C-alpha cells in the first residue's frame, strides 16, 4: 500500500464550498490523489451521499478516498476510513470493512505511533500536529524533531498532519514523512486549483522525473503543455523540431522540401538520441517521430512517453492556415494521416485524453498521469 505525497482533508468552512463532494472533485481534478471527507457536523444521509460521490469520482483515477471517523459510512460507500484515538479501534474496523479497504490511524505521541506501526489492522499512521493547527485547537505542536523520531521507526506510510504549509512541506519530507495532510494550504482563499498546483509542484520537484517525452499529432499542444510542465517542475524543456531547425538553419518544411522526409527522419533520430545527455527534461517531439519503430524503442528506453490524446476536430482549427506544417495539405489528407498515426501513439505510452481544457488544466492532467504511475505503486505491504 502506498499514499501519494499530498493528502487533502475537506473543510466546508475553510473552502467556502458547501458540498464536500464538490471540494473533492476540484481537488482530484487538480491532481490530488488522496482525499479525506472530514465533516463532523454533516447529517448522515448527506455525508453518505458526499462520500459515495467522492468515491465514484476518485476511482477512475485510482485515488485514495477516506471518510473521517465513520466506519459505517466507509462500509456503505466502499472507501477507506481514518480513525482517531476516540474512534473504533483499527482491529475492530478491519473486521467490518472489506479486506482491501485502507485504514489510517491518527497518533499524537511517539508511543502511540509505534503501537500503530505494529498494528496489523492499520495501513498508514498519521502523526501530529507537527505545527500549530487551526483544526487541532488546544493540542500542542510536536515539531519536526519528534516527527523525525517517529519516522525512524516507521514500517508503514507516515502522514504528517497539522499546520503543514507549502513553505514547510520540504522540512516535513526531510524529517521522514511520506505524505503531508493539508486543509488550509489547499482550500483557503477560494483558489483550490491554484493552491493544489503550487503544493503538488513543490512535492513533485523533490523527485528526479528523468526524461518525459510528449508525443501526439501536430497541433495537439506538445510544445505549449511541455513548456508549462518544465516551468512547473523546474527542469529543461526541449522542442525537438525547434532544435533541428536551429541546428540546420532551415525550417522543418524547408528540410522536407530540399532533402525529403527520409533525411529529416534520420536527423530526428540523431537529435532524439542526443536527449540522453539530459538527466531530467520535458521533451516535445514531432508528430511523426513516434511512428518510427526505431524511435519508439529509443523513447521507451530513454524515459516516460505521454500521448496527448486530442480529438482531430479539436486539432483541426489549430492547423488551418499554418504554413509551417510540411505534411498538412488539406483537412482530408490531415485526417487520413491522423488516423494512420494514432494507433502508434498508443503503443507503450501513458495516454492522456485532452479536449477543451486551459493550458494549466491540461498540464494538471499530464502531470497527474505521469506522477500517478510512480506514486501509487506499492511500497509498503500490510504486516
């Protein structure tokens, strides 16, 4: 079992959003993959409906959905549960829940955390409050040193909770926490999506992503989205076509016209091989590069391949009137080329459907797809 690095907890008052399911939807759309519905004064019927809706939104993206305290709601909604010291013990909850349900436990001192790590019924341990927290009034913060002591004894994912902000996120991870639980940092100010982007990007920048190659048809947004991804991750951005043009002193169309497509594809393969010198980068590729079998093998050896799956009807207006597309002659010819290339794009790549999103929204989707593959893979197994 594993948890992603950011664990969101809903709060209608902080967010200003009256429906916890709507909060969950916005969190998940921005890339959050662990959401706890924590609404202590919500009527049971409304709480069950909200948790069920959050579960239905989260399952298609393999998100971890939890309900705070309520084992009965977790059973009915088929989600995980987060338990406090005054709630049903994890062992009793395990007897009631399906075997694959995730159970988390809150702890507030190292001894309680050690006990939770040893509890076979518990899947992850939350410890805090690490810092002063508005959601934990009257409870003294434990601080980073105590968090580090707890982390040294962990045998399961450790969630730091209580007052964690974007600015303290690195310190929490450096102390040994696997995940940071947040309310204010994600929900305050009305800009849930913007808050999530900043926090997620900070967490993502802590790992070496290697090389991410964006593939897809011309006009699918590889350059625009790739540049935004690189900005957010603070890694180099490379546009292979632009690099070929810069080195040759000719446009792609001119290379096609003077030397032919075969010569261009040879150049393209050489430049693609050259990206191996970059430890980490986001690389936008030409529309035909992934169609070549030799290139596909090289892409998959060198890094992570992401197919920007944009419908042809969305792409077409972006191509009309463009004189720099060497293989775009007419709508009909472009559609035939699109249909011929699309099956290749799906070979061994992460497919991200896109249509009508803003640049930031599309980038959110691509980043989430890339990091989901890494962050939700198992690291800890139940004792």
